[in-house]
C-alpha cells in the first residue's frame, strides 16, 4: 500500500509533522529471532499415502490447508449502483450479485474444501470434477463465524490428490457499504442544475490485506496466485474498470439495459491486488493511445488536476522498466483518484488507486510539496508493479520485501520526474525507523511466518519498521555491495522470481550468487533481530564496540551486527571502510586520532546505526561545526544532531552536547541539519511547553532562526520561490519557527498576508499556505477562524482543503478547538477519512491537547465502532493525543483507561496503550532528570547572546 496506509503517516510526511507513528510491534521481544521458516517450494509433487486418514476437520491455524491449488477464476460481479440517480428512480441500490468459478488442482486427498469469505451471503455451491465432467455432491457447507473467515465445504466424495482437477462454483450476494474495504461505495458532489450540490456515487475496491474475500469467495492468501477472468455487469452510462483492459457490450437483463464488461485475463497474481471500479469518471492520457490513463471526477480532470500525474507516471514507469530490466507486463496502467480511500494509495496491478490528494495536483493552489508528494506516491506505487505485484512475498511476515523495496526504489523513481530527494531518505525514512526501532516494542523486519496469523497481526505490520527500516537496510546493503552491482543483482532476482512468491532468504541467495559477497551473513543480523546498534569509538585508544541501542536503557540481547563503517578523519581527506563483526570492545588503531584531529563515522548515515564518541571527539566536532561546518557533509551534520540528541535521551551522552550541536545553525541554512534539530527540539517543546522552561527555549529558537528567516524574507513577502528544493522546505521551517516563537517580522508578515487574503484575493504562495494560515489563525480571532472554515468548505481541491483543515487546528481559543473537535463527529463537516488526522492536529496544539484527550476518551465507543480494529490509524490517534504525557497524573489516567478496557475485555488498542504507558513513564523519568539542566542551558545561551 502507499506510504500512507496509514494515512496519518503520509500526511505527516507531506507536512513535515513528526508522528512517532503508530507502530507497534507484535510482541515485546527481547529474544533474538533466528528464523527458520519452512521452505515451501511452489508445490511438492503429489505423494499418496494411503494410510493417512482423509482430513475433514478445519485446519488448526487460520491458514488454508494446502491440498488445493487454485489456478484460475472466472468471476461475474453485478453491482446495481447508479452513479447518478435517474429521475424516475427514488432509491439507490447498494446490492451486488455475482458468481465465481475457480479451477483447482488437488494434491492431497481430502473430503473438504476451505476457502475465504466474509460479509457475503453464499447462495449456491457446486463442485465438479473436470477430468470426468462429474458433479460431486456437497453434503454440507457453512461459513465459520470467527476470524478464520472460512467457507467450509464438505463433500460426499473424495477429492483425489493425484493432481485431479476440480471446479468450485459459488453464487453470492453482497452489499456495497461505505466502509472503505472490499467492494464499497464512495460519494462526491458536483454542481448540478441551478448550481445546487448533487451527489454522485461510485463503486470501488480496496483488498489489501485480506478483503478480496468480501467481494467473492476466494483463496485469499498472497501465495495462492491465480489467473483472474473478470466480468462486471453494470448500469449504462457507467464505466467498469479492473486490472486489465475491458470490453463493454450492451445487453438486456429482465427488461433492463445493462453493460457487460469483460476483462482480458489477468496474469497470475495474488488476490489482494484485484481492483474493481464502476464510475462515471473521466480519464486523462499523456498522449493518444497511451497505455497510461489517470481517472478522476470529471470536474477535476476538466480543470487539469490529473495532468501532472499523467505526465509524471510515464517517465517513472519507463525509468523502472530500464532500471529493473523487465517491461511492465500488463496491457494498460490506469490510476484512479478515489474520493473516499483509507490508504494513501494502493498498488493494484494495472489499476492503482489513490486518495485524491495523492494524485491530483492544481498548479495554482497546490504547493510544490504537494507536487513532490504526488510524484513520490506514484513512484512508490509504480515500484510495486514489480516489487509486490510481479514478485510477491510468500506470506505477510515478509511484507517488507514489498514495502521496503517500494519505499527505497521510489527515491530513485522520482529522480526520473526531476525530483532530487535522494538525501532526504535519511530524514523521511531512516530517522523515523531509528525512533521506533529503539523501543522495546519494536519487532524484527522478518518475523517467523507462524507468528503472523490474524487480521490485526497483518495490519500491524504496515508500520515504520516495514516501510522505513526496510528501505534503510536496503540502502545500507546497496552501499555495502556497491550501487551498480546491487541493482544488477536485483534485476536477476526479479527475473528469477517473476510471477512467484519468494521469501527473504531467496533474495539473499540470489544476491549472493550475483555478487560473491556473503549477503546472508551480513543481512541476517539486520533483518532477523529487532533494533540496531550504537557504535562507540574512544578516539584516544582506538577502542571500538557495539551494543544495542534502546531509548530507554534495557539490557540488549542482540547478537552482534555486521557493521559496515564508513569514516574519515579531519587530517586526511579520504574516506575509509571497516566491517565490525564483534561486540567488542576491541582495540583498533584505525580509530585512534591525533591531538587536534577528529573522526567522523557513518558518513552520510549509509549504515543503520548510531555512533557515539568520547566527549573529547564530540567537542572537536562541535568546534568544527561552529568554525566551518562545510567540512562535514550535510547529511552528517543532520546525523550528528540526531545521534547526539538520541544518545542523550538514552542517557549515554550529556544532554548539553546535543543542545550545543544546534548552535552552528545560526549560520547554516541547509534543510537537513535544521530539520534534524527541529524534530529533536520538538521533544523538548512537548515536554516543557506547559512549564517555565518554555520561555528560554522559545527565546533561544527566536534567536537562532532570525538569520534563517531573513534569508528568505524577500521570498516570503514577494511570493517568489527559492530555487533549491530543500530551500523551499527550509523556508517553511523558518516561518514556522519564527512565527511560533513570536519573531515580530514573521507575525506581521503572516497576519498582513492573511488579511489581504480575507479582503481580496489570496496572495500567499501555495508552498507557504500551511505555515502562514496556521500562524495567522494562531495569532488571529474568531472571525479569522470562521473565514478559514468557510474557505475550507468551499475549497474543491483536496490539497487546499487539507491546508485549511490543518490551519483550523492552530487557534489558541479553547472553545473554537472544542467546537472543531465536535465537527469531526459529523461526516458532512469532516470526512470520515480525515477524522483521525484532524484530531491529531488539534492534539499537537498545546491548547488543544487536553481537549483532544478528553474527546478521545469521551467518544471512545463511537470511535472504536467507526474505526474499530479495521482502521489502522486509530492507533495513531491514541499515540498522538498522549504525546505530551509526562506527569504522574497523566500516567494514572492512562492506567485507568487500561483498567476500564481490561474489564470490558477489549482486545482493541491494548498494544498501543501499553506502548503509550511505556513512553509516558520514560517521559516522566526524563523530565525529572533533565528539567533543571535544560533550563540552565537555554538560559545560559540567552545571556551569551
Ligand atoms: C480464464 O481465462 C484463461 C485464458 O483464457 C483460461 O485458460 C481459463 O480457463 C479461464 N478460467 C476460468 C475459470 O474460466
Ligand atoms: C426510467 O426511465 C428510463 C428512461 O426513460 C427507462 O428506460 C426505465 O425503464 C425507467 N425505469 C423505471 C423503473 O421506470
Ligand atoms: C454467473 O453470473 C452470470 C452473470 O449474471 C450469468 O450470466 C451466469 O449464468 C452465472 N453462472 C451460473 C453458472 O449461474
Ligand atoms: C443476507 O441474508 C440475510 C438473511 O437472509 C439478509 O438479511 C441480508 O440482507 C442478506 N444480505 C445481502 C447482501 O443480500
Ligand atoms: C555524502 O553525500 C553527499 C550528497 O549529499 C555526496 O556528495 C558525498 O559524495 C557523500 N559522501 C560519501 C563519502 O559518500
Ligand atoms: Zn506500498
């Protein structure tokens, strides 16, 4: 899925708000995972053991038994939905009917068939032996009313395990709900006659991970790939789409006109990649007869909002075809902007779905970051067409093979569309992976197959470990092997496993054969155990050691990582490499430095680890940064800051060293070091913005940001755009920091531009709108808020709507914030898919945080019902409303909630809650230890000024 499965995450990325996202691993694990997943070759040859009794009982696990192999399906679906209600029809119809025939090969004798179905009424079941054309009698069928979602079919006759072929026919009825999963209904409005809003409908789908079974009974596991022949029967004046090209034919059924669209057979693929839509959308192509079409609401396409996606997709697709050495294999590639969509995007083969804000772009109101986001999401989804769709993980435990690769490759893919984001992978993926992977509750990238069974096991894997750590270790491996050799080996891997389901060891084996490096020994230390090491270098002696890094100090049990260290010293210009395999400490003269010399290790953060030095070396690096920071590469400047702050939080380094590393930013205008510092200072702000420590922190920030702000001032006022992409980012940082810390020039700029917007036309450059709207509303009054609310309701472009929706959360007025929270319960005001992020925004505001917490507790029943186990971002809600928690009183409130949920036997959100409690305890401890030191340090810096 798109980076935004976790919708909140992709939003967070787009806007640069940091959510230590909702990741919560499967179990708190201290043990090392040595994974030995049983190898399942495609299918063993049939061996008949006549003595074994023929099983009829349901399997012991939630996994399907392995006696039947689906080879192809023929599926008919008939949604009765009208996209626009005709005048003589009063009621919309959400029913869909259908049937499915699946061809099966039997490899073990059995008298039963198990497959998946959920939420459908199965009205007919028939089984035929196709070798003899003989119908078998079904003695009994039932749908298990539990998490297995099994449709169990018992037969009078035996299915023969000698490779005999069977056909299973099922007929079924279902309903299109607005639950954003399976085959569901989405709505949007158009201006109809007399400029009145009229509702339009579309049927669309989202299967990943396990919702194909809500559309038709199927063998809904990723390794059970099959060919799909799809036919959709739909109302005239609608278009049906699926993964391949469809050909519509007009027909009459029961006196009514219908269109029957038959799609070309979909090549062997997993069920979770199926997609169906029925809509009146319009398409936009980059050129006539192009393979690629972008679909959206007619209004949006006519206004040109799909143009950017249409052009960009082609460039990225062609880049991947060359880079991966395999042509995109399907006959077309459609992308569709779905008005209601829970994931950021979904890579369905040949029919990729997106949230509107993930693909539509309007030149005048969307920012350059919106544009970048569109390119990045497209690049992610297109990478999946190979990593995920063509080559699929065997089971969800290896989800990172899909998501880690898609995330890593997207940074190369966007380059084809002229975005240079390669360095930013460090901020966007690696730093967030560092955060979650330093908690006890993290989990290894690769978990044993047997540990991932239930829906929530699977859903919880769509986290920062899978996406970001996955990308980080691939980047590390690529540096270790050499980028070119790595890509060549990857080509071989894709060729070898196309249309198949490898597991991660197959990848290592393949890379090993291609590169002659012991990839498995290297990588297994990174993927089979959770966490990552901190390398400690003592520069007087050259002593070096590694140890697992935890934010809250715990005994690490990790086996030593193989650490590929790239380092340089101030006295020599060249870069050196070393692989550390031992835990140490070991003495290695290479890491010893002269009296006035410093060492810098893990240059550009290519390795997934932190580095700590003796204080002397830290101080030398500090001096270097303050005298001439250019000597240290920009990524490393950011990395030093991030390492120092986190080492300090873990109690491994004096907190004042971290803080002192922000001093050189007075002169540095680069984005990566600034962003690293701001993210880390955010923690200080969260912990102290309700206390007296906040005064000096705020003054210090105002002091530090002043010259950065001045650097961009003419751009701010004239609405011009800095040329360098990262400068555009840092311009926004400058405004955010300057205005929120009361730099007078910034406040007057923001309020004056906003006033012009209120009185006349909007003069604010789209890049700056989020920051300026927010600053103006924070500084403004009720009328400003009401104005923004009206603008929000009027806005038709998702990007602009999002900016206003965020800005509305910035007010300092408690009653406005409270009313805004109430609005989230009304889907006509705040769309369901936006509720979680809206509440998160409000919770970020120091004035809104207690309100949001009360709100979440007060509306618990409603929210769990609406966002129950199914909607992933509920965890992020709980996570974000409690981020500031750092007092005993708040801890007690959490424990109270935990007790209440325990009493009600709520399985739901328990892990997140544990997580949040762990964090609160750590915060309490940290604040107690550091409050005075931090207060003194900031005060000291003010006096020096
Ligand atoms: C689906 O189409 C393919 C190709 O035409 C065909 O071989 C296969 O038998 C069809 N499957 C079913 C279940 O009809
Ligand atoms: C509604 O009107 C259309 C077009 O005039 C006609 O084809 C259809 O049969 C009518 N449906 C009903 C339920 O009257
Ligand atoms: C399956 O549904 C299609 C479309 O409604 C229909 O034409 C076909 O006869 C059905 N198949 C069976 C075996 O009932
Ligand atoms: C399924 O069957 C039940 C019981 O007959 C009925 O209430 C329900 O409406 C049916 N659902 C669909 C989607 O047909
Ligand atoms: C570090 O990254 C920069 C790009 O930010 C690049 O120019 C430089 O060559 C890299 N240094 C090393 C040692 O790889
Ligand atoms: Zn993805």
